[in-house]
């Protein structure tokens, strides 16, 4: 049996290059797809408010277009929530889940207001001020300078209209907590030990809810452990993929 394809979904407001270390590490041994979500990176701009489930529809269309019948599906932050929506829509095509620095709950009323307010701000001011403010939450203050520069470039290169549309869609996304209790495939839950956006407690709750999951907390990393500590992240992902390849 050939190795299972791996599909990686980036977070907000990034693009597929956030998976550069993983593309380098795993593309030699298996098929790895890491698309730009609609409105991000090189994908076309997304007009208006994007319904959150459209992201999952786009991933399914990518699987069809790429002749990928089943895969291990992974995502970070918003990408992890998109992965959950994918599992909700087409569980039979998902052999394993990788949920990194994400959380399953729907937005609180305060969170809805905050996302809409941020969307308004990005449309009004652009991305640079936001990127400057959150850089040392996305990665730790002591992160490698090139990693910091890469993260900042991704954020400032994102079109404000696309980022705002995704924020509004994210504000209205469903609650995936019950779904996690009904997942029938293995899952890997990963989180940076210093992540302020999705703290370790969120990862522990997902690990407890999932019927078959492994939890990996990566020291010395914030919201993007795959970039900040790629060796540790890839070790955890590699072990999980080896387990998936060995499954009948």
C-alpha cells in the first residue's frame, strides 16, 4: 500500500507557505497537498462574506480534482476548524485528523463582536498594524528572526477583504464539540506550550473528547509550532503518519 496522502490546511491570516517545513519533510515519501484557501495566498479574492462551510467544500473539490480518495487531513487554528467541518461533511474520505493549535467551540457573543470589529478594522486600516501587534503571539518573542519575518510577510500579504470575509464567516461557524466525540478515526492533537490564542487547556479538552487521540505539547512554541519548532512538530506528525500507513 502506498503512503496515505497528507492534506494540510493553513490558518488565518496566512497561506500555504506556513507548511513549508512539513512540505520539505514529508513530500519525498508521500503525496502532500497544502492549498491556499480562497482569498489567501495565490488563490482568487473571495467576494463578500464567505460561509465557513465553503472552505470545506473547497477542500473536497481539491480532493476530487487531485484524485485523492482518502487522506490524513490536518489543519492549524482556523485550518483546524475547517478540518473539523470537512470531517462533518465527508468523514468517509478522512483516514486521520491532525488538529493543531485550534479549538472546536462556536464563537461566544463577545467573540462574534470581536471578529466583526476586527474585520471592520482590517478593511479600514489594512493588515500591517494588526500584523505588528500580533506577531509575538503567533510566535514567541524569542522565535528565530527568519521565522518571525516569514510570519509577518504572510500576514501583510493577505488581502484585507479576504481576511475580513473569513473573520465574519468564522464568527458564524458551528460548534464542533459534539462532532469530536463521534470521530471514528485516529487523531493527533498538537499545541504550542506558550500559545495564548488556543492554550494547552483547549488541546487537552479536544484530546479528552476524541475517542482515539494522541496529544503533543511542544515546548518553546506559541501559535505556530510547525514553524517555530519544526523538528518536534514533524516528529509527532511523522509518528502519526506511520501509524496511519500501518492501518489496514
